[in-house]
C-alpha cells in the first residue's frame, strides 16, 4: 500500500531559517532511525492482527526469514524456518471450544498438545508467512527513511522506561510518528500510523527489541501432525481471522 504524507511545515517564528534547519535535522534523525531498523539483523515487533482475533501478536524475524509468531491472547504459536517449513500450535482451551462439533472433536483429537505442519500452499501458512514479512511496517519505514523530507520533533517522553523522542512526519490523519530512542543509536521503539487510507483508526507498532537470535527448531516428529484433511478443518474452525474467512 502506498502512503502519502504531506510535508511538515515549520511553525511561524522570527527566524524562519532556524525553524527550517531544525525540521531538516529532525527529518534526518527520523531517516537515520529508520535505517537502523532496516539494517537490524533481527527485530521483535508487537502489533494487533486480525489473525489473532484482534489481539496483539508478537513477531520475531531475522534476515534469514526465520520467524516466530505468538498471539498475546495465547491462542496460537507459529514457527517459520527460513521462510519455508511452517508449524502452528493452538492453545488447548481453544481446541476445547471447537470440540462442540464433530469437526472440532476431530481437531481436538488430532492437535491436542501437537504442532500442525502447514502445507506450502495452505491459506494459514500464507497468512502467517505474510505476517512475518511485516510488509506494512517496512512500507512505512521506507517512506520515513527519505532524509529530504522535514519532520517535527515533539517533547521527550518515555516508552517502557526508556527515554524517547516522538518525531512526526505529516499532519492530522495523514501522519506517522516514530518514538526514537535517545542516545547514540536512535532505534525506533514505536511507530504510530495515523493515515485514513491505511486504517480508519491509528495503528501502533511496538518495536520491542533488535538483534535477538530467532531460533526455529522443528518440533519432534512425535509432536507433529502432517495431514491435509486436518489442516482443512483447522482453516475452517480455527482460523476465523484469515483473509477471506
């Protein structure tokens, strides 16, 4: 999705050139922060997702496309090995809820305590691999990375006990604000996208950590289910948030 941000205008002052320089400097700070994000060997991000029934998901991904996805409501866990083999495990009480129907009973029997290895062409796997690409977040970062665009620095605040500076590009309902760490390496710690064409309400991405190892170990064969019929039942009964559901 293409994002269009209006240029930030400097506030009127008796020294307009100083205001312009300040905004240019803030634009460069924002650009440097986005470059640190793009250059990171790995990143851990928290954001809300329809695939978790509106709950937040925590996504850890590295440059080799290893990825872990954990729904913060505990509904599921996903592991993707180098962008290829993908496994998913559902919480047992979610299986209990599904077990009120014959299909749900089959799922409960097949998947309780086990991982489902997802087919390469399955809808669940495609949705999870797409989630791991964090395309929307990278799209936003690419827009903000342009050092030629000016930005507005807002008063310093804290995020999870860390000092950050909000730096905004754009204006009301057409803006992105990055909360940039104070220090020698201004990593972005949170992005708030407030663009009507992106989402009817502001979208928040929390960038929790950088450079952590993202280890994906295939589950033991004894705890792995490979079954197209079971996967089809899972798509029907356990994947309400998938596109097209």
